[in-house]
């Protein structure tokens, strides 16, 4: 079976990763191949991928878009991890962002404006290539997240792309909170601007693509959910949670306004929760955890320098991190670690008020009282306001090192040299960081939601906390940390480490479910 995947990211290509979705796009084709599924992929070039990967130029082609005709270029290259299949790259000026960025941060008043326009053109280009015979028609089309929702709309509503209706199409949702919502009209980043003929059909005809909360807006993720033949959530736990309405004030993140659509799909037998896998063929570092600890400090300096090399100004977090590094040696005592994006999804609980400070302050106070040598090192980038907040915390607590950015070598060293990995996500569709930490033999302390509760078992390979609201979750996190610290360096802790190393979430198992549940559908 030949499958074409549309996605915004792919960690098989250097520079094409932002989050966990990229890891899935890298690993999944290799896992599906033994099941008789050949996965070709197509994504934007972002102005640098084709050149840096030395991809082969295929052709120029023209796409009807935005009341005109846009000229794009198609490149292709063998998948570096699986040469039997292709990665196609599309080039156009709209796909280019400064600093090799994949996504664009728009002002709060126009969320998703740049990216929605970018991916609307991308989807139009893919549909044009397929219907024009410039790409071979696959037996299945597999969409990933909201970026590909416009392909569903073209397939369903534009007669020029009617041949696409003959191909069963499935959707994987990696993060339901990101939906790409844009106005129906009245903006140069709107449905009417991109697809005037489609917009002329009116909101009633396009009802499956309209946002249920903002009736004057189009929702590309909802379109993909309602117009695909099967929908997949990336863990069984998350697939259950999205059927319930979100209660943000209580710290519960569920269907985010799309729960009724997802409930309907579940009743129809078209909604599936399949856990992402982890690659266990990667060799562990040759150095021991103690030896890796000695590399942490120079790696942090390396991470800071590499980020400063691309920056126009110095962020306070970099100065504070430099000062903290100069004040201490490599961690010699207990090391709490965390690697991830700075978003409220990941660290809302750490930001909650607690006894005159924040939960993060309380964690650091507990560590200091328990052992003066204990440290918390956090590597993450994302929301600028959160980075400022964490910089303030780092200025108050000498046992907290916040590295504002991402650095592959440093993240791996933290996975393999830390004592306890913290992942307090308010929601987690699947999560890869906890799997990587477990693979490295580091027990995890996690919030029992989504893929975290599918992978971490309290008292077996880590510690799990829960709570009915944000205050209860905050208290439970601190109590669970106390419980973990009380067990540290005991025989029970050694058992935890062994169980973490032996935890397995194999892609081969998940790939079998993809074939049987997702690709077995017919339209």
C-alpha cells in the first residue's frame, strides 16, 4: 500500500523539527514498512530544506490560489532513513520565515494568520500536484494536524479536486489545542481570500468546516476531523479525554470545542487512540551518568552560545544562566530535570500561585531544604512571557538553572544523567520526552493525563499525580515530589531505574494498529 503523508514537520530532515510530531514523521515510515506500507511524504521547503538536503528539482507548476495563480517548485529526495520512499518538498516565498523557522509568531490579534495562509497554499499545491498527475495518486492520504485541514476542504468542496474523493483520507491529531482558526472573510488571511469560489458556497454548505464557537470563522482542524474517513489521537488516554468538554478553570483540557464532532466519530467507529512509539535502536552514550554530569556545564555554555549566535539581543535568561553556571560546578547531588516547550500545556501547574510564590518556587525550596546540593535544570523554549517568568525564578533560587532554548546534545545528556524527570503537563496527547527519559533509565514524575498515564505507572517506573482542579494538582505534585525524594537512593529506587530502562513502547506494535484500524478504512 502506498500512503502519502502531509505534514508541517519531519525530524528525518535537519532543521525540520519543532515538536513531537516531527519525531512521529521520522519514525512511523520505518515502522510501517515491514507491514507492507510505503510512506511518501510532502511538506513545505521553508526556504532552506531543498538546498541543504540537496534535493532533486522535479518541476515548476502553477497553483490557483488567492484569486490568482502562484508558481511553485517541486523537489524530491529519498528518505534518508528509508531510501525506498520519497520526501517531496514544495518551495515558494510564502513558506519562508526568518531564521529557518517552521512557524511564525503572529501578534495576539491575528493568531495563525501567517501560518494559515502558508498551509492553505501548501494544501492547494498538493491537491494540484495529485490531480494534475505530477505526483502519483496514493492508495491512502494521511493528514497530520490542522495544517492539512485545507486539503480536506478542497477534496470535499472544490469540484476541480473531486478525484481526491476516491482516496480514503485519515487524520492524526497530535495536539487538539492548536486548530488554526481564521476568519471566513474580511482579512487577507481568510477563507474568502484563499479560496473565493469555495467561500461563495456559504457557511451553511461549509458547515463541517466552520468553528462551533466562532460562527464567522473557519476551523481547518474541525474540517479535517469531519471530512476524513478516520481520525486518530496519538494515545488511548488522550482519545478518551477529548470526548469531554474542556474545563480550563479546573485544569482539565479535553475536546477544546470539538468534543461533539469527536463523540460522533466515536459512535461511528471512526475514532482511534493509538500510542506513539519510541525508537529503542539508538545506542546509549558511551559515558556513564557520572561522566555525563561532567559534560553538562560545558554543554550549557555551548547551548547558550549557539542561541546567542542567532540572536540580535541578549535575553536576561542567558545572563542569569551564565551567572548560575559560574557559581556552581556540574551537579553533584540529586538532579531533577525537564526538557520541553515553554507553553501552558507543559508548565501551567508550575506557574500556579503557592504560598506567596509559585509552585516552581515551592519545588526549589523543597529541594534546597532536603539537600543543599540538589538541583533542578530545565531546558526549554517557547512563550516569551513564560521565559521571563522563569528567569525571575532563576534569579531567586541558586539551585535552579533555566536554559532558554533547545540543544540536542544537552537534552540527551539531561535524559541520561538526571535522577528524576519532571513532566507536569496539563494535557499531553502522547509525549515523547517521558519515553526518552525512561529509555535512558530516568524515572519520571508526571501528571496522570493523556499519553503520560499510558506510559508511566506510579510506583513502577515513576510517580504519577492527579487532582480535580489546579489547586489540587499543585498540592498533589508537591506531595508526590516529597514521596519521590523519600525513596531516592533506596533499593526501591534502583528497582524504579531498572523498570524505567525496561519500559517499551514499540513502534512496531503501533504500526500494526495503523494498518488494521486507520488504513483499513474505505470511503
